[in-house]
C-alpha cells in the first residue's frame, strides 16, 4: 500500500495533462501530422499512382471493378463517360490486419514524434487506429491515344463525428505504398485476364500489358455492369459481316461491333456463351441455316429455342440493301450481289416472319445496317444510276426491333470508337446510360422507350455534328418493354 500515493499522483498528473490538451491544440497537432503525411503521400501517388496499359477503355474500366471486388472494396460511384470510379471499404481494407500491423510498426513512431511537438507527453501515447474510418480510392481510366492511363488516389473518410476534434484522414505513408502495390498487382492480373478473354478475333497476340501495340482494335464506349440475373434459356444470334470482297467496300468495324455485343450478351443480358450463335462474314446459306428460309423457319435457332421460355436476341452488323425490283429490305451476305438483292440477299421481312414463328418468350432484334443502297464508303447498288433507292415500309411485326437508321438514311461509322455509330450508342444505352436522368428514370430497368430517347439525343446528334447527315434509329415494339435490368 505504500506505493498507492505515488500511483495516485501519476494518475492525477496524467489527468491534469489530458485536461490541458484543448481541442485547439489537438487539432493543430493533427493538422501538422496531416500536412507531413500528405507531402509524402503526394510524392508516392505522383510516382506510382499512374500507369499506362495497352487495352481498351472498356477493358480497363471493367478491370477496375473486378479489382475492387477482389480487394474487398465496393464501387460506390462510377461514370464510364468520365472514366471515374469511387470505391470504398471499412479500414484497414484493402490491407489485412497482419499488413496493418506492419504499418503500425513502421509509422507509429513518426506519428508520435510529430504530435509531441504540440501535445507534449500526450503525443507519446497516440496509436494508429483504423476504427471509425473508411478507405476511399479514386480510380480514373482515360484513353491516351491507343493506350489507357489508369490513375489511383487514396484517402480516408470518417464514419462518425463525435466531437469538435478533427479526425485523421490522411493514410499512413506505409499504408499508401502497400495499398498501391496490392491494387496494381491485382489490377494487372484482372486486366490481363479480360484482354485475353475478350480481345477481338483480329487482335494481335497478347504477350504482355507493356506491348507496343494495342491488344484490340476495338474502342467500345461501354459502361461495364453486372446483370441482374442470369438468363439460362436465352439465345442470341450475333453476326458481323465485314469482308465483302473486291466489289464492295468492307464494313470496317462489323467484327468489333459483333465482339462488343457478344460481351454485352454475356455480361449484361446474362446469356450463357454456350447459347450464343456467333458468326462472322456469313453467306446466304449460313443465314438460311440459322434463321430458315421461305419454305421452313426451322433452322438452327429454332432448334435452340425453348418455346415460351427463351428470350431471343439477334444482332446484325453489315451491309443492307434495297431490292431494285420489289423495294424490300435485305441483309446482304458477304457473297451477295447488291444489284440482285432479290436473289442473293436475305429479306428482312422473312427474318421477322421466321423469328415470330419460334414461339419464343420474346424476340429483340438490333440491326446496324441501312437499306438505302448507300454506305459510309459510297453507293453499293450500281444499277441505281446514282439515284438513291427508298425501300418500302416494313409491315408491323410483334417483335422488338431497333435499327440504325430510317429506310432512306445512311448508317454512319465512328472511326475513333471503331464501331458503327449505332452500335456505339446502343452499347452505351444498354450498359446503363439510357437509364440516366436525361433519358430515363434511374430505376435500373432500361426500357425500349429509354433506348429510343438515348439514341435520338446522342446518336442522331453525333451523326449531324460529325458527318453532316441525318440518322435516326428506327424503333418498333412496346415502349415499356424492359430490355435490360441492371444490378448496380
């Protein structure tokens, strides 16, 4: 008991010193610490917070989402248009507790030394505590020529505010270095996997992320997202007709269009890759083999459809032409003659008729083609003598159809995006942009009417501004039909 008075004196002194530390002194000490660590962290982020990769913006943005998930973080905000993503987690994530202990051992002494200047002996008892804080990472994915630049910033956010005292919001320098290292290691792995899986068929082999040429020619403007649910019975037919031989101009980006739509079918529409009929540069026989002909509709697609259970999606990117004799609209196979569309073309009316006979639960058709007899590269129909052929109106069909242009218009290409103009803006719409404030109601359910509004506002404007031509999408179907349900 003889030490009791001494213990009481020590306790009294501690309480007295604590009482003398005002909020003002505490805040001043914390600001000094924040300033010192910010200077170090800024240098770290400047030197290692930004990297270049050979990939598309689409691939880079998706890799950032997957990286956040792998590290136990959540995407709180994102905008593909600006390339911005905000991901969060409860501290010390993305570090494990054992990694956080290394941070404490490395940075605690420096923290105490800085705080002691203003707090005296009280600064010696300060500890690095991650509780009541969240880690925030700002990620930007931007295009730099044929590359993408990915930059990362790290900071903290207070969960609660219990007094007038400031809360430390600058991460310890060691935590920033370790966090960046984990991010880049995970990001490079995820991006490499995406590039390998989704690079187009015309892409060069992917040796490494530092290769001197882009791994894909496609620069799809997509807002990656996750499907609300898988659609195991859905079936998709995706056709990209690009190479029409010496007689006709190629549809330069048809393969890119088809690859991007295939990705959307899997990632957004929830369609199994095993249920996708994926075709390139098809002949008339190929089309009839899938969709049937005037004698029978029972082609490959009919065999794959579960009556009244399967949702069917059809996408076509390639030339379309009018029949010079009958004025009907035709999809042009790569071996077809545009001057003889009635013989070598696939009638759009027949396509719709055969699709309607499938007894599918729903049928949605996307056509990146025009039927005026012209293309972005010039006139297709020689026998038209320079006079534009206006195909006749299509009969009403009980399907959902979205096509690139009206019957007398030209479907444009976007050379910068390396897609058909229609496909570019259709992808943006279905990946979520059409549900935005200007176009939809933000309920994560993208309807046909929202897609139309988006195309009318964005695609039509882009055609006028960039090419000086009219291009309005043709939309057929129930405006309230839900095409995509996004899980955000």
